[in-house]
C-alpha cells in the first residue's frame, strides 16, 4: 500500500522537505535507487551517492537535508526512521491469525494463545504454552512444557526443546536449535560418560536468533540470554553462558560454556570466546578475535593476523619464529657495549 | 549396472588400454582398490599407489598410462572423466518422476513442473514455481512465490524462503537456509530496532550449496550467487553479498554483508571475510585467513598463525609482545654508534 | 522420584558421610546450591564454594570430604558418580516404547526394532534398519538402507542419509546432517563438474554428535567415526575423515577431507584442521588453532593470537610487519662490530 510523504512524516514525527503529496510505493537503496521509492542516508561515507540517487525521497539528518535539493524526510536517526517506514512495506510476516494447520500435531494440555498461527507439520509437545499472536512456522518443533511469550515468531524448522522459556516478540530464524544438550561428558579410563544436562534456556523479550544457531541448555542451572540481544546465523552458545541485554553477536561466533558476556557488547563475526571467563559491559570485539581471558569493559579489542599475500605472510611467520635468535643477537651486541 | 571398458571409452571419448571386454561393476579409490572396479589417478603425488592397486582399471593421463601395465582409460583430465563415469554408478539421486507425496502440502497457485518429485512432509507455499524435473526432498519448505529452475534438487529439510530465485540444476544439501532474514538492526538508546530485510536471494545455474549453510536475503537489493558457484557446509553468506561465477567456498567460511567476491576465486575453509570490501577475480585464500580489507585479484593470500607446540607458541606470542622493547634496545645500540 | 543418600550410595558403590536417610529430590550446582538437592565438587578450584553451598549433600573425593562438615557421597571420580546419579533425575529422554506416530512415513522393507519410538513427521526410507529401543524424534529423516544400532537417539530434525551406519547408543542432536554429499568437484575450463560421492559414513558405538553438525559421506571409501567419539555443535567433518576412538571435538571445528585424527585427542573449539594430514593419538589442540601440517601425538598444541586491546594489537601487527627492517638494522650493527 502506498503512502504520501505527509502521511509518513506525521505517523513517525519526522520533518518534511519537498512535495507532501509525493507518493511512496516502496523502499530502495541509495545507489542507484528506484523512482517511486524512499531511501535513506545514515552513514556519511555514502553521502556522495546522494546526488545521483533515483529514489524519489530520502530519509536523512537535518544538516544533510540542507545540502540536498530533493524530497526528504528529516530525522535525528535516519536508519531508525527508515526501519520503521520499511516495516510498512514488509508483507511477508503477515499470517492468518487463529489458525492451526491440519497437519500440525498438538500435544495434550497445550495452551495456544489467541491470534496464533501454527503452520504445516509443526509439532507442539505436551504442556507447551504458546503466547498470544505467535507464529509457529512449518516443521517447527516446540518441546514439552516450553513457554513462548506473546508475538514470538519461529520462522521454520526451528527446534525449541523441553522447558525452554522464550520472552515476548522474539524472532527465531530457520534451523535454530534452542535447548539442545550441553556438551558435558565426564572422562573415565574407559572413555567419556555423558553428564545429563538438566538446566534449561531462558530468553528475554525482543531477542533475535539467527538461522542454524545453537543455544545449548544448561548443565544444572540455565543458559540465559537477556532482553534485546541480537544473535546472527551459525552461532554457538554453550551451556550456562549468560549474555547481557542488548548485546549483538555477528555470525559464526562460538562462546564456550559458563562464560558471561556483559550488556551492550558488540561481538564481531567468527570470534571465539573461551569458557568460564567474563567479558565486561560495552566491550567491542573485532571480527575473528580469539578471547581466552576475561576482558574488562568498556573497550575495543582485536585479534587475528589480517590476511596478506602468501609470500609476505610466510616471511612474517618465519621472522616471528626467528625472534628468539634476533633477541639473542641483540643481547650479544649489548654485552659487547659494557 | 555394469559397463565394459569399451562402452565407457566410447561413451566418454576416452583412450583405452587393455581388454575392451573387461567389465566394470563400480568405482573405488586407488589404494587399496577393489577388483571389478575402476579407479583414477589425477594428482601425481599418488603415483606410487598405482603399482599396488587392486582396481581392475584406472583412468589416467597418456604419460601415466605408458608407465602402467594394467587396464586403463586415458583422458587429458582423469578426474573429470572419472566423475562422469562414477555418476553412472550413483543410484541415490533417482526419484519417481511426477510424484507428490500424500503428506506434502501444496499451496494455492503453485506451478509444479513435469517430472518433479515432492517428498513427504514437504511444504510448497502459495505461488511458488517448481521447474521441470525438480526433486524436493522430505521436510523441505519452499516459500511464497519462490522460483526453482529445472532440475533443482533440495535434498531434505532445506528452507527456501519467499521470493528466492534459484537457477537450473542447483543442488542444495540438507538443512541449508536460503533467504533468511539479513542481520540488520538500527541502534537506539533503548536498544536495537529491527531493519526489515526486503531484498531477496538470486542464485544462478549449477550452484551447489552445502548442508546447514545460510544465505541471507538482502536488506533492500538482492544477495547474488552467480552461476557455477560451489559452497560447502556451514558457510554464512550475509545480506547483499555478491559472489562471482565459478567461485568455490570451502566449509565454515563467513562472508559479512555487502562484500563482493570475484569470479573463479578459491576460498579455503574457515576464512572470515569482512563486510563492504571487494575481493578480485581469481583470488586464492588459504584456509583460516581473516580478510579485513579489499584484495586485488588474482593472487594467493594467507593468514593465520599455524598451530605449534603450546610451549613454543607461548614463547612466540610473548616475543611478539616484547617487540616494542626489542626495537627500543636496537635503537639504543644505534645511537651509541653515532 | 526422590532417593535417599543410602540408596544412592549402595546403587553406585559410593562412600557415605552424614544421615543415610536424607532424601535427595534433584541435583544442583554448588553455588548457590538448592536445599533438597545433591551437588558435586570435582575441580579443586571450586573448593571455596563448598562451605557456602545450600545443597543438602555433595559428591566429592575422600580428602575433600574430610574437610567438609555436611552430608556427602564419596567417590574417586566425583563428576562420574554425579553424572550417573543425575541421570536418575533426567526424565526427558523417556519415550513410549513400540510407538509409531500416525504422521510418520515408513518405507517398504523397513525393520523397526522392538521398543523403538518413531515421532511425528519422521520419515524412514525403504530398507532402513532401526535397532531395538531407538528414539527417532519429530521430523527426522533416515535414508534408504541406513542402519541404526540399538538404543540410538535422533533428537529431532536429524538427517541420516542413505546407507549410513550408526552404532549402538549413539546420541545425535537436532539438525545434524550425517551423510550429506562430500564437497568434491573437478575443475574444468568451463567450471566445476560434480564428482559423485559414493562412499558412506560409518559411526561406532556410543558416539555423540552435536546440533547442526555435518558429517559428509566419503567420495569412494567411507568417512569413519570410531566408538566413543564426542562431537559438539556446528562441527564440519569432511569426506573421508577418520576420527579415532574417544576423541572429543568442541564446537565450531572444521576438519577438511581425508584427514586422520588419532584416538583420545581433545580438539578445542573453533579449530581448523587442513585436509590430507595426520594428527597423532592423544593430541590436545587449544581452541582456535589452525593446523596445516601433520602433528605427532601425544602433545599439547596451540595457535591463535589472543585478543588484545585494539590499539596494542595494531602496534603488535605493525611491529611484526616491521621485523624485516629490524633484522636488517641488527645485521648492520653486527657488521660494524667486526
């Protein structure tokens, strides 16, 4: 459904520059942009794309709007305003309320909140509670006595195991596994003996969990993900990890058992974080960092060797391994001095 | 079904050495090999296994065949010839054409191409188009208006979300998630606000996508995988990435958002590639490389510290962290010189 | 069901200190602990938590028990004893024996062992053999002629492809893919040609495989996982890898094709292991190690740069890249000496 610039400005309390009757049919990127669509400029490094955009209007800050001749919506946080407008054009989350597909399997004593939609081949086990207005997509499995808050969305093929508790408005992407067994085994001379994992997973409100991400249940106490945490795809959260509110974790990260990550941290992609350590509030970890000790927060940490031409890289590694020799040569020179 | 050496030589235009009536019942590795079976020799480093093989015949190059007393098929590219022959013995991809399992759920307005097979518990949502001769395995989900070209194979539990377009003859392994939400969130003082992901994923012909691999939909424009790309298991491709034709990506790689990878690149396992950078055509990345800046192609790049005995490794790291001190000692010696 | 301390001591042949009639209703962590529950102390570094625990009894070693005033069960390996006791309180693995859900799809010629349970929407393909007392959870797929030993548990949405053989008592977590296509493609000037993967996967007894982990089938021979191996979540095992008995592999590890890992190894999280190499028995690899060459065992190996403050890290990397210059300066000083 199209909207005029005036409607959008009023609905989201934004400034307006240009023709208020201009009709917006959708959203687009800044470069090249699409006529009839709205774009946005948040990061100044894309400012040079502004002049050439084919978008019919752009959301930007007041200073940026001054230098722009075209139609604009003006916001202190253009990305945020744009995100809210774009949601008007995002039809794919609509679902038929109060519907249970004929192929879904619903166990005994299940509570289905009003307005919920249970998709084809979904399985809701005995005693599970599904909050109001939830969407449980095709082939999802919700285990015994698991609890989902209002407005939770399990996209498809999501697995939520027994007793897991998920807060309101969480969004869980396809293939995520919440509450699988923690990796606990006791060594014996004859091999490993499995240690039962009797804790659960507790997830706060407004959490996002990416595709094929795994969050293991706790060994004895629970694994905890606080409200507002955003976790990308293919992330591993081991048993008894605790992640503070509003922390964001990019894809391919692994967090080992019993580690505590503070609030409002940013964990870059492919980081590895050891078990039984503590990462303070507000820590920023560059992609690929390997964290083996507790880190106080706030602070910006980095880690890996950046890729180099293979020839140069081999020489760097060889020089690193020759450092002992270089140190001893310097020591010899120093002794000659005395 | 067995084949004689002569049949194979004629069908694939190969040279033949030895008894043309020799019957081949299957394929095998070179060492130890199996009587009645065909093996191959492509990499010269395995040449010493040739003399002792129990295989009844071997595909090899003309020079290698000269030095070999046994039965042989002769090809300029022995692995390629072998791959084509081995396919004759690979029965597992056969499926009953024009079959829709009684438990599959087919939405309104779905186009099912002739010759296709829809497996048990598969879900094909409204308006999806399934090309001719596709195989949609058990528990797969194909979203609304998604389009699959002819001969596509979704192995099992594959998730293809709404509007995704997949070219002809693509092979997608179990658990892969194509078109999940990109990881886009706008920061606000109160926490993250989700940025709708309104682009899609467009995949060219002859692409392979590995098990549990995730390819996110674009934020505004599409994520693009060009023809002939081969992607292994547990790979993360973020929103708006563009991967050029015939590039191969090994397992456990993560590619962050909006990065562009050129054609005919080879990306080793467990590489991490930052967002918003460009990797040129023909780049070869050694396993475990962490790429944080654009790399021109072609070229061979490498990255990580190779594992060492823990004792030596601790000393290397300590020496690296003492380098500042070593540099100042060398500076002191140089000043004494003057 | 509650148990008295005396019952537990007799059943598991443990020493007892305190009131034998004390009733244990469950298990808990040491700190803070829960009244009515049993905890354990295995790692001496948690000894200081013992005095303050609210647990009603604790499993510990004889020396630790001497210094403890509370009720105790005494065992040489407290974690092992605790694991066995905790299993008494782990109800979630119970399942209705001899049950096949009405929505499960069972192919022709399938053997279902007595006592097995086949969950909703599971698919068992033609000719598969399911051992006695197996649990096949919701939405699992077992391929043609696959064989599962007695007591195997496929949690949910597990994919076991055709011809795979799995030993007794294996536990496979949600989303794992066993027997997907190995990543084998032959390069040609026109692009990649798929090499059929005609081997299988053979898994020994008592193996654990984590959520969303992938174990590819062999190209010509089989991929082999020996008895007692424990593999965590999101691990990639490529075609023709061989993993020795009782080796444990933590999450996010990738093992490339044809590599052989010995017995009783410990592979830390996020390690990357190259193809066609050999890792000896008893090798311990620290988390994040990148292994590019064969490593003799036993031995303790380590690898990555640990994360540092970004400012320090940038200086370390710059100094590493200046090492060539530093070496030449030292050489100049040495030449002046002569």
